[in-house]
């Protein structure tokens, strides 16, 4: 596998203490997420998330196809030396030597500083509109964010590996991992919100690392996020959901846990959403911890307790837990992956085709339900799973197909692109 992004090892994922949750078992679940399995079975996640790997000696960027620990002439005799970590960085850095990236990322991870990578070219006119705005935001962050400008013509190896398709493109990195990205020129308010999300997620990681390390310094200086007063917890939770939707369960779990651990605690609505997000993280563990997810959904609903409108994320988390429960009720072994999973899915498809040809609608729908669950929960392909359910609406029992669709829409959430497009298609089919 080619290394196409910076692998995070400069600072470990904060271990989340059980005292931060009302459901004590959940944190052990969140800290044992199997990200290689989650990314390998996902066909819908971001390329950055799918191609992230760990490198023992630290963050390494590669502008060639050489594997870690190997140079152009073949395998190295020993580990490559780690470049020194800088003592500080200015708010705006023009990348000149790619070898310096290792130290930059390690420094930012250690200091709890967000990094923005601006991929541009001198001939790109939109780049000339965007870059000054990014420079202004990075400078105004007061050391919480560093902008690294990357000329794609001078550093084509990096842009090729990150599959930069258009300019300008900006990646946000926290703790050595990309957490967000966009291409083009955003409106000023959206651009500021993009930077704020990265800064707040970085603040969460820094404060959580300090708590884990038992940093009870009496210096009087507190990093943003410590004590909840210097951190916009709602922005952190928003960013955590975005990371979760992109497949970065590790970042999401750390952010949800840190949001719930703030002192004073966040507002009830934000806390309820964080519980719901943590429930979804529990379902992404290996194996999924359905019981823990249900406990967290219960904690979210107890937080609401009729005092305000229930956030939509709670229903989505509950529906996702129900999907996993449905798989368990059907007695499905959800541990298969790789070729074994491919064989299982192919066998189900063959059964569906044979039963449909024989006129056995009920039998075909039974197999479609299993296929949709496996495609969604094991393969992570929500679009393909909904296609299977819509097939039941067209060729099987309409009511059962509709129920399958609605259950998945609820699990994905009302704003998920697959839900939005799927509801339109379901409506069109239903009234044909």
C-alpha cells in the first residue's frame, strides 16, 4: 500500500476514561476501534481515511512510491532518521523541503495546533483569491492554526498521492490525520467555520491528552478545551460527526469523549448529540458493541427527558443500533471480510435472482434483507444497501421494501446524501 497521507504517530489517541460517560463500558469500546477493518470494508469513505496507515517511527510523507523504510535503491538497512522537530512555526509556511513535513506535523501534534494544507499553483486564479484569506485566518488564530502552502507544480509527488483533482484544495489536519477537506473557494463564513472546526478538534485532543497524562500543572495556563471554557464544544461535536461520516472513527471517538468530559459540562442539547455520536462509534468497534450503543442512546434520551426537541442524531443512532440488532436476530455472522464476504454477497445475489425467477417473493425479500444489512454494516456501502431495499419495492413486497428503506434512512440520518436521494427514489417508485 502506498502511503498517501501523513500517518499519525506523533501523539497517541487519547485514552478515554470511563468516568467521562454515564455508560461505563462504552469507553473501552471506543478505544478498541479496529480502523483497518473499518476502512477496508468501506467503499464510501474518503480516500484519505481508506489509505491511512501507521508508521512506527513517526509521521512520514513520501513523494515517491517507495514503501516505508525503503529508498529508491531498495530496502534500507535500518530505520530512516526522523528529522528534528522545530521549536515553533510561524502562522504561514511555504513548503520548500518535503523532509521538513515530518517535523512540522510532529510539532503540531505535540502542541495541539491544527494544520491547514493549501494546495495551489501560481497559474491558478481561484487560488489567488483563497490563499490570502487562509493566511489571514491562520494569522488571526493566535498560534492555534498553521497554514502550510504546497505548490503542486513543485511538489507533484504529494499532490499525486493525495489525489488532488482540482485547485485550490485545502486539507485540515489534526494530530497527524486529515479530518476535513474542500476544493474551490468557500464563502468567507464557511471558510472561517472550516478553520474553527479544525482548531476546536485540535483543542479537544490537546486537553484530553493533558488529562490522560495527569497534567495538573499549577502554572495557571490552560489550553483551549481545558475546563470547557476555552472550547466551542458544539463546534467540536459538529466536527466529530463529520469525521465519523468520513470514516475517521478514531478522531470522532476522541472528540465525542472529550466533549462529554468538559467541566463544566456542555449544554444538554450538545451533550445529547455527543452521546448519540459515541453510540455510533461503539457500533463501529470490532466487533460492534450493540449493548454499549444502546446504553449511550438511553443516556442521550435521558439528557433530553422531554425538556427540548430530541436532536435528530439520537434517532439515527437508535436506528443504527436496531440494524445491528436485526442482524443479530437473524443469526447473521457479521465477522466475514475480504474474499469471504465477497463470496457471501455473491451467493445471496444468486439466491435472490433464482427465487425471483421462481416467483418466491417472500424468500427473495428474506435474502434481500440479509444482503442489505451485510452491504451496509459489513461493506459500509449505504448506497448499494438502499439499492437492494428499493429492489424489494420494485420486484418484491412493496411494504417490506419500504420498511427496509425507512429503517436505513433513519440509521443514516435525514441529511445523509444517500437518505436524501433514496427518499426521492422511494417516493417515485411508491406512486408509480
